[in-house]
């Protein structure tokens, strides 16, 4: 729902990421299509929710492959939504039910806010996830998307997806070493260590706390992407020192998007780069490969 923050939505984020050759992950619940985002260039990954209608899932895979997406990221920690009390209070539900007071108080620079998209239509009319019309049919609605979420997803679905997607496959929502090892056994290239921003299971352990043990368990067999709570360049350095291959960010680029569209996202990326380079210099590291657990004091992250 990136158009909630700025009229350019996912396109602004994808263009900024492409300009810096940063992998951009397009979510299933997006306000831009797989094909539109592909025009931004740069490396792209598609974050997939597994639908009950496997034909629909296969269609998404086919479109992602045709549009040049380099990887698929299967989200496994949302078979149903957690009890997100703050989202209920603010109306950030699916479909969204934003109160008038929240919309009227929104003041992002040049943003469409809750009122309109760049095409002059309601943002909720343009929020058609990534499912475009098939055979001339109408775009998918929020309710249709919700009803299609597969609540019985398991390792057999990862196997099925592995057999139907030939490129790199990442499993998002892993928090245990056992699950990471299982993903590697099934031929996945990576896992995203994530608790879904702490919004799913109350009391779930933080991804950073699990990172080192998961790296110990899988060795070099998997790429590990840390997702959750990454707000500064020094957070990236800590994660890499503990075994992460990369970090994912969400809220930081949304802050930039709301404040200034593509230029705001670009500035957020620049801040991260500046903080990473400054932190490395002050630690005496001339490359990321030099980072190790000796740089992180246990219990102080």
C-alpha cells in the first residue's frame, strides 16, 4: 500500500533502489503491478503470498519470471493476521478503514495521502494488489485477496514452489535454526529472518537474537537476510558482524517516501550508506568481510 504514503508509491521506491543497485522486493499487496515495477530497472525480488488457488500463484510466478525478477520470497509467517490492535485502532486493516481524522491530519509532501492516486482515483480503487485482470476480467479486490490466503501452508508448499520456480528462492519469516536447515535441504538459496515487524505473534523473539545461532546451524549454505528493526547503518554492521548476508528495511524508506517521494527514498538510502561507511571507518574495517562477532559485545546490540 505504498501509495498511502506518496502518489508515486512502489514506483518511486523501485526507481531509487535501482539507481543504487539495491535489491527491491515488491510485495503481493502492492499498488503497482509486477510489470510496471519492472520498468524501473535494477534487481528485483517478488514477495509472494501463497494462494489457495495454485493457478493464481503460478500466474504470479510466470509474470515475475517474464518481467525479469531475479528471486521469489515466500512469506510463511502470515497464514492469518496477528491481533494487531494498533492497526485496528487506526484502520490499517485489509481492506483499509481509515478514519477521516487520520486522513485529514496526513501531510506528507506532495503525497496522495488517503484521498487520491496520481490518476485521480481513490487509492483503494487503485490498490488491486499485483493481480491484474485475467482474460479481460476485473482486477482482484481486497476481499478476494484475503479469501485466497492459504492458512494451511507448510513445507510441502515450499517444495511445490521450488519445483515451479527455477531462480533463487527465499523463505521469509524464519526464526529458528531448524527451519533454516529445512529450507536449505529443500533447495532454497536464502531465508529472511523475520518476525514480521513484531506484529504477528506477541512475544516472538527478535530476528537479531536468532541470527548468530541460525548462521552457526546452516554455515555458508544459505544467504541470511535480517528483517526487522533496521533503522541505522550501524544496525546493518551489527547484523553482518553476527552472520547476516544482508539486511532488509521497510519503515526507513517509507519515512523518506512520505516526506519527498523518490527523492526522499534516495535520501534515506544515502543516509544508510553514509552511516555504514562512517561506522566501518571508525571500526578500522575497509571491507564488510572484515566484520565479525568480535565487533559485537554479547547482550549489547
